[in-house]
């Protein structure tokens, strides 16, 4: 088997038994990236020098017979909205085109400590705003299963890199589905952890009450390995939670399980072929002895408008810092520039630096927060958010987990939805409630329609990542 097809534990075994060195492994991945990524465009930056120096460090440790962590020497890629010190961090925006990160995000610090090898930074929708990876200022990433189709977004580069074996695993971020949707479209595993479980220090903020970093991997076992390394309290993130219960008890056998199927997630307009694959997965759990119970989350229909009011409002505040002075294009020195005042600096930098979707959201968010409209939009949305959260609390009194599709369709064609923001936003209808409620959810491959992967979503109660990963294993399909 090619070195680039191994799981994390298999690679670890190979390194420890000296079947190959970390440097050889890194070179193998970098060669593959050179060959394959021309077609897919999952990378924005390849950090070859960093990767080589990290790999050499691990080889030294192995030659000295030192113990190494499971992630030591394992090549990874990082969504380009997470800071890696001294490496460019663009958030796929022109406004940060030349921005070099001046510190490591907490998750990166943890991965570096574990000895991982960072191959590069991956493409995304600009500032993680999008569902297809087409909103990147540097061009869309293409779905490895069909190059004419989108990867899903916003962590499309990370999902495609995992699917095409261009890395051992990846990190993504999920504000309204950005780990789970691309994982589903590309046929990989993606975990959106409970809000507050993984530090967001060093993540370029989009909507701070929703953003979470999580792993994107080939297998569930890999997902668990990475999650265990990146999770945990961090004094640098005030939303990070100090908890002992990060791994609550796991159901012993599927026959102990009560699985809820929310009826609002099987709606008209859903691709019947996708529905068939999801129903097949549900049947598998039933065959294993799990009790399948239909449940209702009655406020689901409000999730999309609530999400777009809250996320855009928070985004409009978070993106205010890109003012052309501390960050930005700073073209203002050019002779031809018409810049005469501070306002001109803002207008020129933000006008040229942000793409259309980002501008649209800043305008909507600013409007929703403005005096006179705040109560009608933002405050109202926060109240409905509470109702959505309570829906989940109520069903979790009756069931252990929920099973749903990740998306109503498989990967759509590049260009198909880009001119219609509303139809693009509808791709997120099954993923955003989870962020509004702060819950953990897993996306995992559960079949295909033609050559296109379908994703199953397992939603758990807060801090039950371990449980949803265990439950996912029951239908895991490892692809090679
Ligand atoms: N697609 C959603 C949006 O555009 C979610 C993005 C995300 O999770 N970062 O807002």
C-alpha cells in the first residue's frame, strides 16, 4: 500500500518499526501534492521547509529510541484561517494576501508538541463564509470525486486534501457546517466538537459564538486520535470550557442505543437518492438492535434565518479590524492612490480587499445590529436560538443521539449556486442548528450516489464526542 494511504496508527507503526522515516514519508506526500494538487487546488501554501525540519526532528527522536506520540511525524494540513507561526495566513482573502502569522494557534501549539509535520495551509471560502469553497479569492477547490463539482465549504481544501491522500489528516473550522458539509461532499470524516471544547485562540474569527475547530480525517479512529490531542481548556480562549466530562460514558452495545430521527430533517426537495442512503444507514443501526424513534425539533425551520442574522452580526464586528492599517492591502502609498483621509484608507482597503460575499455579510450584519433594528433582528434571533437549543434538550431526554443527513444533496456543480446566495445558504439547513445549540456532531461517509459520496450526521449531547465517534464506527466505510 502507498505510504500516503495509511491511517494514522498504521503510519505510526511504520515509523516506530523503521519501515520508513518521517522524512521519506514527508517527501512522498510533497511529491504527491506536486502531482495531484494542480488539478484539485486544495493548497494555498505548501510549507515544505517547515515540514522537512519537523520530520527531521522526529527521525532524530526515533533514532535515539525516544518514545514518540501517535501524531509524531504524521503529515497534516491546516485550514488557512488557523495561524501557524511564520507561515502565511490569508483566510482566502485578498485583504490578508501577504499576512504572515506571528504566533501559533493553541491547536497548532498542541499538534507541534505532539510532533506532527505541517505540510501547508488549505483553501476555504473567504473568511469561512460559504458552502462550496468557491468564495476563495484564490480560486475554488475541486472535488476529488468529480473535478467539475464543488468540495463543499468552507473547509473545502482540507476535505479535498484528506480525500485525495495529500495529507494524513487535516484541521478545519465549523461555524454553521464548514467541517461537516465538505467532509460529506468529499467522502471523509469530520467532527464539529462541542462549543468550548477546542480552543479558538489563533483562529481568524468569523462568528465567535458559533466557531469551533475540529479534525477532518479518513477514518473515525484517526478522528478520535486528533481530537484527543487538540481538545482541552485554554486560558487564551475565554469561551473554552474546563470540564472533566470530555469523554462521557459510551454505550456498550448498539442494542442499548436509542436513536432519534428528527422528522424535520427529511423534507421535500431532498434528493431521493441521498435519502435512500441515509435510510439504509438508519436500517443498519436498527438491524444491530438500536431503537429508532421519530422525534421532532419544531423550531428547525427558523434555524437558517437565525443563523444568518447572528453569524453576520458577529462577522460585521469581527471583520472591523481589517482597516488597512493594522491589517490590509495598504496600497495607499502608491502615487495614483486617491487616498486623502482616514475614511479613504478604509474605503480603499475594504473595498478592494473583501470579496462580494464578505461585503454582503458585513452589510447585512451591520444593518441587523444598527440602532432601531437591533431588537427586531439580533435580539429576536437570540431568543429563537434559545428555543432551538431547548428543542434539542427536550429530545435528548428521550434519545441518546440523533441521525440526520448532512446535506439534502450530493456535491453540486461548480458555478451552479454561486450567483444565488439563498440557494447556497440552503445547503446548510441540516448543519447550522447544531452550531446554534453548541452541540457536537460527526459527518461520516455512508454510501454514494453514482461516484458522489453521501454523509450521515450523528448529533450528540454536549461533550459526547467519544460516544458519537463510537456510534459512527458501526457503519464506518473505510475507503482505499
Ligand atoms: N456555510 C455556512 C456559512 O456560509 C457555514 C460556514 C462555516 O461553517 N464557516 O456561513
